[in-house]
C-alpha cells in the first residue's frame, strides 16, 4: 500500500486545495476609478443660451419699435382727423375745409390699414328727421371728396347723428357753427 492511500482523505483534499491555490496567479487589484471633473458646458448649450438672449433682445426691440409705430400712428391720426364745418342748412364742402380733407386723405394713404368713420352732425334747429338726413348728406359729401382724393371707399364708413351729439349746447350762432360738422375718427 502506498503512503498516499494510508493518508486521511481529508488531508488529501486539503493538499489538493492548497496546491491549487499555490498555482493560481494572484488576483489583480481593481484599478482606481478615474477622478471626473465637473462637465464643461457643451458648446451647443452655450450657443443656445446666446441665441435665446439674442432672440429675446430682438423681440424687445421689435416690441419697442411697434410701440413707437403705434404712437406715431396715433399722433398722425390726432393731427389729421380734424372736424370740418358747414354753412347753415348746407352739405357742400367749404373751401377752407378742403385742406383738412386733404390731410385726412394723406393720412389714410400713409397708413393703409387705417379706416375712418365719418359722423355727420347738425345744430339743434330743425326736426330730428330733417337733421338726420342733413347729417347724412354732410357725411356723404366728405366721403365722396375723400374718395375723389384717392381714398378707397371700403376704408370709410359714415353715419348721421343729426342734432343728437352737439359739442356746444348754447342756443346761439357761435355754438351752432361748431355743431354743424363732420367728425372723423378711427374705426
């Protein structure tokens, strides 16, 4: 019998395990994790931020330009849209009011989106029906004159208030003169 067969099976197993461990290469230590620096902003993100700021600035500039344009429009309207007046019981445009109508026409040509409303008015004398008809003739006369100056009729509207909207209520000629008018406003 050999010496190995007399040896305890536990001892043989221990020797085999020990010899297997002895032949095995030592395990490598894990590599240390690389230290990561804080990520730098991507160039695309930086460009996007700059683009957003540029777009916001352009929007602010556009809004400011729109405010200025609206203010210029309102100022031009206030300057151009002046009342014209009529002689007693008349609806013909007077010579001294033709430059006023020319200013209205020029304003409307300068601002193609502007639409104007013409109110025909009368003094307090006469019946309601008569003054409504006279106010309509006055508004129509101004409208026809403006169309003759090149303003499209589609941009003009008119109505008659007769004696219902006086600017002066004294029963005297200076007051009546002020009430015999066409009033122009933006619609």
